[in-house]
C-alpha cells in the first residue's frame, strides 16, 4: 500500500523568510499525482499545489513551489516570503494513477508557525 | 455555490448512541469519501464511493456504515458510538478519472462521552 511520510510534525519560520516542508512517499507506480493541502485554524482544507509525476517541471503557485524528486520519491513544499496567513497545518497527499484507485492517501501533517 | 455541505458541525454523543453525519455535494461529483482527523494521525480514510450504489472501505472502516443512494448524498452512520470515535470528520468529493482537487466540507467535530 502507498504511504506518505511527513517527517516534520512542526516547523516555524519568520515572516518574510522561506521555509521548506518535507514529504516522502512510497509507491511502485510510475505515474501518479501529488498534492499539498493547507488547513488553517478555520479547519477548512484548501488545495495549495498539485504535481503530476509524469511532468518533470516543478509546479509553482505564486509564493508556493515544490521540489519534486521522482527517483527519491520526495515532494517538498517551499513557501517563499512567508506571511502570517500561511500559519496552518500542511498535508501532503498521494493519488494513484488514473484508471487505478481513486483514493487519496495523506501524510500526518506539518504544523507551520509564522513568527512576526 | 454550496460545494460540499456537512451537518452537523458539532455533536456530543453518549457511548452506545447512534447518529448520522450528513454530507451533500452539488457539483455532480462521482467520488465521495469520509475521512477522520485525529491529532498526530493526519487524515485517515473511513469509506468512499465512486458512484451511486457503490461503496468501499478505506483504512479505518470499523464502527462506521455508509450508503450512496444518490450522486449528491453520502451519509456516514455510527451505529453504536464509542469514545474512540471522538474525532473531526471530513467529507470530500471530486470528479473521477481526472486529477482535479478533492473538495472538502467544513468538518464535523464529534465527541463521544
């Protein structure tokens, strides 16, 4: 079964600085999808960024970017110019390829604190 | 633009009581799922459905039942609540066959005394 590991239960960053959250996963598939979700104190789950494994180019969304290392099965999230509103739980998630299971598997999350 | 609607948002139960968490989506999504979120455990899949009349178990299905009689609704039933079911529950949906995002409800906090 696929697993997703987030090795950092908590991280902190100073406002305006850069932070990287780690995620590794285990799969025997060659094509799959990876996601980062944000959960602020409001509890609402928000999609931050998505990466298709067949794409070599790392996904970016404004201040959010990923470092996707397929061979290493690593999918880290970089937040640049951190803002107070970035404080949240961040979850990494894996989805098998199309035609396979529709289930998303989540990591245990990283709690990010942003210090003013 | 309702999206995914969960009710109730908060509920307190006594051990042995039964209840149903309701989930409805208005996006015509085939895939619907229930997760529970516990501190330090992330989100764990309870049950999921890929269409009306089709349900399957996730990672932690024991103590929970589901049914999918319509595309829109996917209720989660606790037949005999236990303190171990104290958690925050999320319903989520998406289109199948594409790599689109999973849309989440706002969550339901359940406490079993």
